[in-house]
C-alpha cells in the first residue's frame, strides 16, 4: 500500500499543504517545531482515526481557524492498495449546538462517500514508531493495551466496534455499581449489563489471544535476528478475566508459555459471566468493574525476564524496534497489504547497530516517511537514495 498524495487544510500549523508522496523512503527534514511530527500524525489519523498526540481532537484544528464559530480541519489523501487508486478524507469539525455549546466531531469519507468511522477503518494501514513508545514496554498496562488496540483495530475493524461498545458498557455498568454502592437497590439490575459486558468482552479477549500469539511469533523471529540469536522474546498476555486461571492467581517470572487458543468465544463468554456473578458483591463494594479486558495487561519477556521491570535501556529499545517490525509483518499477513511506515525521530534513539538493522529493513518495505532534525544520523548512501522534504514554518519544499 502506498500514499500518493496528501493534502492538509487547517490541520495543526498547516493552513494549507498539498504534496505528492513518492514511493520508497522520504526523509522529512527540518529544525524543531516546524510541523514534521504533525505530518506523520495526519497520516496516522487516516489509519486509526485517532491522534497519537492530542488529548482532544480540537487540538488538531489550526489555532487561528479554531477561533471561528465553525472550524474544520481536513486531511485528504490518495493512496494505492493492491494497485488500485483510492481516496480517504478525515474532517475534524468544531461547531456549536443549539444551546451554544461547543462540540467537536469527526467525519470520514472513503472514496468520496461518507462512512462511519468504524467503516472507514481498515482501508489504509500505517505503522507508527515514536521514541516515546518505549512506554509500551516500561509504562502502564494502559499504554500496552493502547498499542495492541491500535494495531488490532486497523487490521480488524470489527474489533474496534466491539471495543467501543465494550467501553460504553463498562461506563454504564460502573454508574450502576456506584449507585448500588451508595444507595443500595435491586442488584439484579446488573444482569443486563453483565450479559453485555461478557458478550463484548469475550470477543475482545478471544481476538487478543489469537492476535497476540500471531504478533508474538513474528516478533520472536525478528528479535532473534536483531539480538544476533542472544535473546528469546515472549509476549505474555495477561487477561484480567483469564479463561485459564493459574493456580492461586500466581505467576512467576519463569512461567512456561500459556496457550489459550483452544478457548472458543462462547466458552470465554460463559466463563466471564460466571466470574462476574461470583464477584458481584465485591464489585458493588468497590463501585466499579474490576474484571475484563479494560484491565488486561501484556508483558514482554526476554529470556524469561520481564523487560518492563528488569530490561536495560538497550534491551527496551531493541524490543520496541522488534515490536514495530512485527506489527508491519503482522498487518501485511492479515490484510495482504504492506502498511506505510511512519518513523518520528527514531534513529536518534537507537544505537549504531540497531540503526543499521532498521535502515536495512526499510529497503524491503513499500513506503516509509521519517522525520529527522539531523541528516547525519543516516548513512550517506541512504540519504542519496531517499526523497527529501525540507520543512520550515509549515511550508514544505520537495
Ligand atoms: N492546532 C494548532 N494550530 C497551530 N499550530 C499548532 C497547532 N498544534 C500545534 N501547533 C504548532 O506546531 C508546531 C509543532 O509541530 P511539530 O509537528 O511537533 O513539529 P516538529 O515535529 O517539526 O518539531 C509547534 O510550533 C506548535 O505550536
Ligand atoms: Mg517532532
């Protein structure tokens, strides 16, 4: 898959940008705060419809435009998939409702036809690598869930829909638990929400089990190469509701791999429902939902050691590179198309050897866009062959 044209309108610092995107590798070069990362952010939005940066969509709309009562940021793209041309557009719209309250919404158009966001997912795929993604390994379980959810949603739009529904059920169920905690009442009101939680939750757990196992096999192979056969990487999925309970809930560092692939969705659903029934009173005391995929974790183990806790800086960086390359392979296998690669100031984060590994692999991929403040990080041969965009104050020179 490859992006052929990108147009931005009132997106971040770009009031207007319109550029043809070449195949192969493009280096986006310029000093800090010139809009390099924003270009990658815009492209990633076409794949996920969510920003990797902004807490809120309104931040994506250009500051000046945003002063208007109605303001629109627009990302338009043309791309090729399987040799056929397609187009995609995302609009971020800020407007006022009849009561004068401000609201921000998103619109998506696929091949010029308006679609729900869930239907627009999966047309264009991208893998993004940011230096702060080391947080996926070292950070909170929430960071890891986000990594998995963004990767899975792109390849499996049905997963994104389930996730969205699931999250709504969790917040409604939490509101009811809180009410039962504070005021008491008929506990059987929970039955309805338990059923829905188990339904959507089982879908998510089941998908995560299979996809994490697939990602793990791609990652293990790549990690073996990147560490010159010194390290064996494992991705250890730890569902909060585990269809395969471990004795006393104990896990040790050197746990043998657990295979949950034999569990059907129905089996997970009925087990989850039973677990909810068993923990009902505890959840009412707590006033929130304790069990389910919104509390899952995923650990990365190298030679049996948990990298989140014991990984050296170098190991964590190499593992992150592994995970990103595995994401590319996995998306390729799943969708039949090579995703576009987006690398933000990544080279500065890697040691010389990993840098060479990454640049070698870039040659095998269809298209990559990478930002840098410093061209010296790249081998001269690489710079000579790559396309270059110089960027300054929101203007781009090809
Ligand atoms: N909504 C917005 N409207 C206008 N400018 C913005 C907006 N959001 C961010 N910026 C500006 O964009 C610049 C940051 O762009 P960024 O893509 O991070 O630059 P780079 O990656 O080149 O360092 C900053 O100067 C910031 O003030
Ligand atoms: Mg940047």
